[in-house]
């Protein structure tokens, strides 16, 4: 029982590694994730703000993973260009873009007040 669960985790970690190695956008998401984590810790954001940040990060990573899986599967099914597969890939990429925009909006809503307060303390003294 535990051996099967452990193998599932190993497979998932392998998939995450493949995602990072094969997808330039995933590496951008990783840089953004690390940067947001650093800023969140530096500004000591609240628990509720962390929850929103983690939700946004999770949605972006999940969408990127599903988009990559769809692309790999589609390429395995039909190596040559097919207009319907192209449309499916475009829609999946659009879903990633939607989640990334949503995450950016959450980031702005959370971090802009902290940045403004930090700037005000520098300007005012």
C-alpha cells in the first residue's frame, strides 16, 4: 500500500522536474514564486494574504502543468500540425494566461499597500 503511494509521489516529482526542464514559462513561474515568497516574508503579510498568494501560485502551477500535459499528449497523438489540436493548445495556453493575470492582480492587491507604506516611511522619515 505505502509502496504504491510512494511511487505515485516519485512519478509526480518526475513530472514536476520535466515541467521545469522543458517549459521556459515554468521557469518564469518558479522565479515569480520565489520572488513572491521573499516579498511576502519581508513584508510579513497576514495569514489571509498568504492564503490568497498560495492559492494564486497553486492555480498558475496547476494550469501550467495541465497545459504541458495536454501539449505532450497532443504531440504524441499527432506529430503533424492539426488545426483542432492547435486550437486545444491555444485554449489551454489561454487558461494559463488567465490564471497568471489573476495571480498578478492578487499580487498587486496584496503588495502595493506594503510597498506604498515602505516608500512613505522613506519619504517622510
